[in-house]
């Protein structure tokens, strides 16, 4: 999933940041103590790669400390919006919603550590207008009324027509038909299906068709909110990116040369400055689950055929860097 924007609320000095839009590369610019860190820490704590526990004494806003301590599950401190990409198809299979309505997901975290999943573009159908239901019932009524009837079906046909007429009258002009409005119609018609209908009947197959149509309407009206489906929550949580918060940027150079990194990570005689760089790089490589040797092998960019063991000079390293920009 790709992070598109996020919003921080009630975290340290931030009451409500509003939505912060993001691109592939984003920067927060401001003077010291202007609140940049208080915007980044909640994003890290949404799904930290390491550590990132909620710290009440430092994370709760001082003015709301008592309220949040008493009811942490009522206070959201971070909401992040992602593009779901290919995951939308899987979520649609699980929830029954259209994939196009699941392309955006909002993941919120609360101070009790819980998560809430929401799909802002997905609005499950909860009501139908009579104009969507009445024609279905009227068409069935007309077909059954004109259908050739077996002698033993005369009474049941009359009951079916009566039930359909009552159903048509019940929905006529109603602007908001819910699943509970349609259930009595479904149950009444369902009771009129004989246990052993005649194979040559023309009435019962049409009754079964209208029953299937009403059942489909009820099913559409009864689809749960995707964000409340356990399997959807599990799938989104599994696809949620891990966040790393790194503040000791002074330990690293703007450019690093991997062959030197490989050597330095194995040395025990580095000075304080180089030792700090090595420790920092070791942590970062651990986060991405790759070793510098693996990355070096994947992207070899220097080879002296006459002397395979020779390392490049500073000038050659500079030339290699220029080619990559």
C-alpha cells in the first residue's frame, strides 16, 4: 500500500494538523521546536518497524492527559490514508464490495493501541426506492397471471398472485425500502413454494425467479461495512507498511561507498566518528533486512579486469556517483 496523506490529532502539542498530503518524496520544513517531530512520531507509531510504543507521559497532550488516561480508546492520534493497489481485488472478494470502492483505505490508531479501518469511497447500500423493487414484483405478477396453470395449481396460483399483489401495494411509493422491509415479502413468497412442484409447472419456476431477485436485493442491502469484516482488517494490517523514525542523521555522510561500508562493519579499531557511522548503518541495514554485501552484489559498478582485487580511487568513486545521478 502507498501512503498518500495523514492527519495527527491530540498528540503532544498538535491538536489537529489537518490532512498532510504526501508524494513519493516529502519534506517538513520549519525552525527548531516548531512541531515537525510531533507530526512524524505519530506516523511512526502507526505501525513501527521497531519500538514505537505509546508513551502516555510524553505523547498525551498535557491539557487532555486525564481524559485520555481514563478513556484511551476514544482518542485517535493518527489517521493515515493509503492507496490499496492490487490489494483492492482481494478485499473485494472478502467483503463483497466493488473493488473500485476499496482503492483508498484509512487506518487510524488510538491511544489504547487499537486500530480502525475505513474505506471513505465505499458506501454500502442500505435503502432501495420502490422504483427498483415494484417493477420486479409487477413483472412476476403479470407473468404468473398469464401462465398456463395445471389443474392442481389453481389454488396455489391464486395465493401467489394475492401475495404478489399485497407486496406490490406494500412497496408502492416507498422511498426508502430496507432489508427489514423486504424480509416479510421474501418469507411470505417462500412459504408458497411447494415441496414437490410439478416438473411441467410454469408458475413455480417464475415464483422462484422473483424469490431469487428479492433475496439478491436483501443481500445487497445487508453487506457489512468492509472495515468491520475481520478478514478485511487482517489483510489490511498485514499489508500496512512498516515505519522507521530515524533522527540521528548527523551520524551519516550524504554519500556512502558500499565496499568501504562492508570493510568498516567488520572492523573493531574505528575511531569515535567512524564507529558511530558503522553502528548507525548496521541498524539501518537490519531494518531493510539486507546486508551491505547483498546490496553490493546486486549493484556491482566497478571492476578492474586486470586487477580484480583493486578498489577504486576517490576520483573513480566520484565518477561512479556522477553516473548514477
